[in-house]
C-alpha cells in the first residue's frame, strides 16, 4: 500500500474498527473484536468482507475520511439493513 493511501486510512481507522459477523449480530458491544489499521488494510478488496460506515451524520459530515468501497448505513437502523448482507460474509463496522 502506498504511503499516500496509508495516510488517508490512518486518521479515522485508528479510532475504532469492529469486525462483526451477522451470525453474531447479537453479541454485546464489549465482546466485539477490534482491529488495527494494518488489519483493515489487508482486508480491503477481499470479496468476503463488507465494510459498513455507520458513523453518525454529524461525524460523517465533519470528516474528509472515507474508506474506499465502504457502504453507508445508519447505525440506529440496524434492523432494517442487517438482513440484506449475506451471513457468510464478514462485516467491518466503522463507527468513529
């Protein structure tokens, strides 16, 4: 990964990344694994991984940072969008 691309990913991704499988959607927040920027970088482009940007509207508007290929979903609307993602995929939720 080039240093330019890495510099784009670092600011927001370092804060909080959670990997969540829909199979374990009911997992308590304290049990959700977190990942590093390097771990996320290694997953970019993997067809078995779906990256969801679930930041609040104000957090999104106040940031120039975007993860390439991430799908925007509303955090509080989980029940309405959770079932549209295949259960055999790994979901990465970007929420900060």
